[in-house]
C-alpha cells in the first residue's frame, strides 16, 4: 500500500516498489515522515554515505495532472555535519513557499496546505535519465538523457515491437540501445516490471526517472491517461527528419482555437535598449511594436515593456513573464492555443505563466529535453500538446487542430 499521506508521494512510491520487488535496484534511502525532524533519525541518515541527495516528498506532488514536477527543491550535500544537513533540509522545505509552488497550487485548485516529507538518499554519481510510455501508442517509449558527463541532451524513441531506437531530432537515424548506455536494457526491463505492480494498474502511463552507471530507480509517477482515437488523422506532411508527435486527442472534426503568442525573449537586446533610452517617450511604443513585429492584440507587450523599463535594474524575461500572466487573465481556457518560440519556455515552464489554454504548440525547431520538468508538466496540463509542429500565427489568429494522438495537423481556423 502507498503511504502517501505519511511519507509524501516520492518516498512512498520508492518504499512500495522496494517492498513489492526487492530485486529492483534503488540506492539506499530513508523516508522522513511529514511533520517530523530529521535529527530524530540522524543515525539512519548518516549511514547513507559521504554524500546525500535531500529530496522533496510532498503528499500533494506526483498526482495525476498535478505533479509539481521540478517545483520543489532537491539538494546535494556532503553528509559531514548537522549544520550542513540542516541548511539543505531547510532549503528543500522552504521550496513549499516559493512563488511557483504557490501559483501552481492555485492553478490546480489544491485546497489543503502544502506539506512535505523528505527523502534522504545516497548520492548517485552517474547519469540521469527519464522514460515514459506514450499514452496513445502502447509500444512506444520515450527516453531522455537529462544529466551526466556523456549527456548530449537528446531524446530518443524506443519501439518495443521492433526494438528500434531513433533520435527525435533525426527520426531516420537509428541508434543501438547499449551505445547510449549499457544500463538501458535493464532500465527498460525494470520499467515494465514496475508497470505491472498492483498499485500502478491504473488508466495512466508513467514516467520513470532513473540513474545509470550504476542503475537505480529514482522516481515513478503518473503522466497522462491512456487514450486511443476512434479515427485516423492524416498529417499535413510526412514525417521525415523531425519526429513530430502530439499528446492528446481531438474530435475528428478538430477543435478551433484562438492563438496567443508567448514572446519569450528579446532578440538584439542592445538595439532594444537603445530604443528605450534614445527615443522620445511618445514614440517608444510604436517603435517597440515595429521592432518586435507585434500586431494590435499584442500591443500590450510594447506598452508594458515601456512602462516597466528601468535601466538600473531591468529583466526583460521577468517582465515578459508578467505580461503573459496578464494575457492569461483575458483569454478563455476552452478556446485558446498558446504558442512558444522555444520548447523550453523558461525554467519554470509555460504552464505557470499561461495555464488558460486548451492546447500548447511549441516551436518545431527541435524537441531536445522534452522530458525536462517544465515541459513534462506542460504536457500533463494542456489537453493537447503538439511537439515539433510549430505555429506561425500571431495573437488573435484562429487555427483548427486535429490530433489522433499519433498524427496531427494544423489548419487555418
């Protein structure tokens, strides 16, 4: 049984897996229950080794559609003094109160106060990977190499039926599984074994985070509901070099949505700065509109950038995030598609700044690191996510999206 309320989801899941199948490799760990002090268990924690991972384990995280992925903190520290452990423990617990955690809870209507247990685990020195099963194609598993000395930041598709591995940025290029990591066959075998455990017999596919060299399971959490379309979508172009893939299924007639373009960064920042500092006040907004290529519905970007400009302390990225949050209050979730010029909108993720959308369409230029925390959360959040498709429409433009979970296309609305 999963003791989520006692230990938090992350720790409870690892405990369950270890007890259900002790042969599954998991680095030594200790679960600290919610509301208790680590100092009461100092002997168990110091026995974990010279270096620790101090990991969040909240009862509110890793739930279907509400994962808090990447929002709470993980700290790495030497296990050599109570003051060192104290500092890192407090740092993880403080992440309950960070702005992103509070906003994410508000977006997902989490009513109860956020609480946290802690997962103390022996430090893992190798690479970090993530894998998950496609919710609409049961034989397809995505692999993502997230961290490590040999990490190329690439994502891969593994087909269980053919045993073939392809890279997402060049689908015609095949890879040998063991060339990526000698531990990947064991990781895939372990993933399949965990999927079969009684507590995971649900309608969801799961993400497994794990380490290699040595192999160890870190986390196992729900991703998206398994769904199969009753119709087949004809893509607008054949898959060639880039492996474009959708998450979510539309009706056969598609869904019509209004586009909101999320402007993520200001190119040619020095030119932008010159405009702000040299132009007369009344000309600045018009000049910024031309400079950024804004349409009338996007005028708010120019107005807020001009109003908030302070040459002494200025973060255009932060201000663009705030503008997008303002736009979020204007548009209806059921009728909106948000587009981003980059897969990784920013470290916190597009779902924090613009949750009021039915669909998310990131740039078609590359899918690297699509299982990173912010992207993982966004794909969970939006009904439809079209990875690798892209959309050139500006704010206010209308599109019709078709997706059967395997292929997708975008037409003018």
